[in-house]
């Protein structure tokens, strides 16, 4: 039986053919028994593409890759999905997540759609491509931690691709700090002296004294700001002096106000009130008497309200604290550092760690998901704590 030949007279192998326009085709069966085709303008690597056509991999090079994929059980169709499609597939497998997680996924998807890597087929993405993506993200102004979180998500997506036999290796399996410098500033707790100055100013300033109780409560409970904003009258047990934390209040442009569970499962907890926090909460209750608060997802009687009865949110306190520090620094030579609500939580935790509180007890109070998060606070004591420890040991 006479072998088929191409237009140059060369013998074609089984499955190979050449179309009238000169393009070569290879017909094969994929892992699912479906007929598939691969195309190229070149039969071998040394061929030249026709004038006006883009250079490409030769058909026989593609055949070798296909045969290797089939031998290794690689899904030759699945591997051609784009990175955006892979990330979408990963998200679909874990659809029951918090709204905040959904918003984070949307932000990453938009970032991928706006980058050349998002439209690349996953089999074509090499470690060098993934590293160049990180560099581009940095150049676009994304923070180191954000890029690292995005990389972690894409790394997880590629592990799914490996398990589904789409690809063999994970191009995002690299250390971020080897590619771009970690320029994120470490979160610093307020020193005891800074804390005293802050409280003294907030207590007496005509504008910011109304936030004094909020600052006191954050410094004495370690609550996340979204947990504090979500507190209602029912969440306070003054008899047992406990704060019941089982939800948080959030707000975004898409959903408006909404109630969600705490950040982690460990976030559901009972936080003790010391005397200082107890008195601050009592004062807050008096201030919100007679103000009818909004009802959000069945929750009402919120403690921290605007004059119109709308619950205060985290972003409001962040801006307020920044303005407070700006005013303080304009009138004082001993300036205060700018701080966020989370710095007050961090300060609370650091104080207790410095006093050698049992790590597991501190983990529970803070609602940390991992003991490693808590233990890190024991390794970052303040200069005040170091001096006190030195003096104690010298006695």
C-alpha cells in the first residue's frame, strides 16, 4: 500500500496529513477516546513557515509532546485551559466561602484578566513566567503581601491541575522573597509610653474624646475591629464580665452592611472584661441610650453608632485614628506613630505576651487559628519589656 506524501514528496506517518492550504494536521485519540487534531505549518523543525504566516512548533514536535502526554496520562485538552479558567475552576470547587473571600477572589481574577499571564494556557506557563508575573505586579503597585497571597492561591490552583493530570509541575512553587524584596513594614505595637500619651490626649481632646472608650476597649480586649463594630447589647455579660464574640460587622460597595462569622473558627470565643474595659463598656451603653440602631441581618442594638443610628465600620475608625495622630503631632514635639485599629489589638496581645501569659490562653482570647501566630508575639517584645526583664534578672 502506497504511503501518503506531503506536497514536498515526503512520506507522512500514521495520523498525519496535509491540507490544500499547506497546513499539516495530526489526528489522534485523547485520554477520553475522543478524536482530536493538532495543526502546524511545519512538518519538521527545520521547515520554514509559508510567507506571511507566524512561526510555530513543527507538527512532529507536537506529536512527540502529545504522545508523551498520553503516556503520562496528561489531559491534552485540559492543559490548554487558560490560567483564568483554571482559577475559576478552583473557585467553583470551593464555592461555600465568606463574602470577604469572594471579594478577594474577584480582585485576583481582575488582576489576572488585566495581565498577559491570565490568558496563557497553563501548560505553557513556566516558573520564569510566574516570577515575571510577580515582578509586573510589584511594578503595578501591588503590596508584597498581596502578591504573596495571590501567588499562594495560584499555587493551590496548579496543584489541582496536577491532580487532574493537566500539567506535571507547579510554576508557582517558588519563594516570593527570592524574586521581589519584602518591603512590607512589620506591625509595631505601641510602647507603654506611647499608649499613655494616646489615652491622655484622647481623654481630653474636645474632638476625639468621644473615641476614648473605643480606644480603651481595643487596648484591653484585643478584639478585631470588625468584631467590635458588630457588638450588640446582647453580646455583653456584665455579671460574668464576658464579651461573647460570634459574629463581625462588615460593609462593602456591593453588599452594603452585612453580618458574617468571625475571621476564623477560633474567632468564636468569650473574651474577659477587665475592670477598665468593664467601665468603658458601661459608658458606651449610656452614650447610645435612646438611639435607635439599624437592623442588619437580624442583628440590632449595636453599641457603636453614628448619631443617625448607623453602625460604625472599621474604615471609619482607621481614618479617625489617623486624623487623631495628625492633630496630636501638630501640637506635641514627642510625636505618636500612626496606628490602625489592628495595632491596638496587636498592642494588647504584645502586652500579655510580655507578661508571659500562657500561650494557649492568649491564643484563645485573640481568636488565632494557629498557635504559631500567637507565639510570634513572644519573639517580638518591646524595648520596655526588654528593659524590665534585664532589671528583673539583675536583682
